[in-house]
């Protein structure tokens, strides 16, 4: 296991198209997070999963965004009808959570989305 | 919800000097405070973290201090080197997710 993997690394799409990103977390981690990062800003929380359950969604996650983690392993983030404002780096992270303690919070390399 | 403020937004130091980056948080329930280093085009990498039951933690040239009463924590880098140049993010764990500061761009001039 070499860490958190994200695919693709880069995606250029036309406005109005749908895109889907994939994240493979560290296998022993039970939590998976999605963030969006724009230039010069810190990562902004979008949503997270504990195993296969999506437990929290940010207000940033509009109806055009949907995330799944069907078997509690990899996750997908889909953006429908993309807009230019969706252009950003989409980061995935995973961690273990035991009680209220967080361990091993690790980011993937991200998927850079450009909407033209 | 939790709000994490980070400053300064940019910091330029001479090689060998120390650098200090400060963050404040609003949610007193936050109990875990990591710091990340992000080089251009790369993922954020955890460099040090501190839990709320600890006041200070050191790892070679890097140290983090936490003042729970004042709700602020700081990153200290001593004997800075050009390879320390990057964007640094603080974060605070709030119940189930992490809130990040806006980042500090550190430039270490040789």
C-alpha cells in the first residue's frame, strides 16, 4: 500500500459535462474525506465517509455533487453539469478513527479539474 | 462551525533564521491540531501534529505549541533552509472532520 491514490491526476472538461474522480484510501483506514482546494487557499471540506456511510456533507457540496463509497473501500466523487467555478484541485484523504482519536490523516495527490 | 484563522499569509526569512506561523481556532471542542506542508503541485504532507492534552511538541527543527485557553497554536521552524520554502497549513479537528487555515507561503532566501 503506497498511500492514498487518486485518479485521474488531471481532467479538462467542457462546461456542462459530467466528471467522475476516484480515490483509493490507505487500506486499513476507515475514514475517507473529500476536499476542494483553490489556488492560494487551504483545503475546504466537502464530505466524509466512515466505512461506506456518508456521515457529513458540507454546504459547499451542491446538488450537482455526489460522492459514494459503495463497499467501504474506494470512493468516487461525481460532478454533474460542470461549471467554470468547479475548477479546482480535488483532494482525497483517509484516516483511522478510534473513539475520538484521529490517526494517520493522509492526503492523496489530488485531481486537478479544469472546466473550459 | 469551527473557524481556523492563520497568519501571516506570506512570510519571508533569511536562511538560518526562525519562522513562526500562528493559528487560532474557535471551537473549544477541537482536540487535534496538525500542520501540513504543501509544495507547488504536490499533496499536503503532515509535518507535525499536537493533541489537546499536550502543550508543546518538537521534532528536530520543527516545534508546535498549543494554548488551549487562548485557542491558538503555532508552528516554529528553526534554522530555516531553502527547502523549507512551501505553503504551510494549520488545521483543527472538529468532531468528525478537519478545518484548515488559508495557508502561509514561506520563502527562505539563501
